C-alpha cells in the first residue's frame, strides 16, 4: 500500500500536463512530437544523496537545552506509573510504606530526566563538532 507521500506525488504528476519543448539556436521554443529518453525533464533525475549522518536518511534534530521544568513535565507520567505499580504490586506491605516508596521512586525521575536530557544534548553537540556548554554550577578556576 503506497504511503501518503507517494499518493500525493502520484496525484501531483496526474494534475499537470507536461509539454516537451526544446530551445533552438535562435532562442525559440519548439515542441517535440515524441519525447526521447534523453529529453526527460530535470525533475525526473535522481538527486544526489545528502549526508544526514543517519542510516534512515532523516536529518537529526537539535535536542533542546535541558531544563528542570521540562524534566518535571516529562517525569510526571513516569511518577504516576510507578506509583500505581508499587501500590498494586507490594500488597504485603502496609499502605503508608507503599505510598512512601512510590513517592521516593517517583521523585528520582526528575533528576534522572534532567541528566538524560543533558547527556543527549552534549552527545549531539560533540557529534556536530561543537563543544558542550560547561555546567553552570561548577566554580571557575582561580
């Protein structure tokens, strides 16, 4: 089954009627009765492959700068999931201890998400040949 992109391209090709013409020595366009294989339009030729750095052919997006607010937003679904999992799985423990364990594990997701974002960003910067930004918390040498 063709993809949407393939369908759109096929429809686009059917919408337009192409006329094959060539320019003579005097600069006038002359219609061609029957197109020859060498007279194909330039759009039909295959474009050279771009170096995207990925086997799939897609260019890599720049990861956003890590931030604590973004980490909190991304950690909330994980926190809910771990809360439900711990409360349901640890049935032999008292309910307050299950809730405490779930909250502690959930709280660990926020710094974990921040560190993961920072690691991904730094790796991307190194692949691009740029230097990762230094951590703002470190003190400059004296």
